[in-house]
């Protein structure tokens, strides 16, 4: 069983930065890739970024490339999403995700960027 808990969201102005954290439970957390997704009001959930089990590979949506950085600390069972130069269109609930035999999602953390 895997549990994912996001934190670090908040209300910021455009151009600011936030760092989201995804804390995972379970012995297998460090063996699997982790992804960040987001869902804005009235829109479908979309991929933001992902990182391989050892951090060697990272992938980003075009809309965040160059502004967001995903990283992980397996010793702490935590994945981070550093978000710089935030834009109003980044406003959404951010979720972390992993697939280990089945899909696991966190409860989400709200990010609101004002113009």
C-alpha cells in the first residue's frame, strides 16, 4: 500500500516561486517513478512532470519546461516540484502520482497564482 501526501501549495503573485512536496509511505516508494499532474477548474487533469526511480530521467510538459524542476530524495521518500516564474495559468490543484501495480494519487494541494 502506498500513500502520497502533497504539501507546499498556496496563493502567490505572478512571477513568484513555490516548492511542492510529495511525501510517500511504503518501502517501495523509492523504486518507482513519480509524476506530478494538475487540474484547473473546468479542465481535465494534465501531466506536469515526472521523474524516474533514481532521478536519472525527468520529463516535463512543454508549458512548464524551463520554469519547473522535479527532483527526489529517496532517503526521505519525498519528491519535489520547484516552480519558478509562476503564471496565472499555473493555477490548479497539483497531485502526485505513482503506479505500482495500481495507480496511487495524493489528495492534492492548491496552487493559486494571481496576476
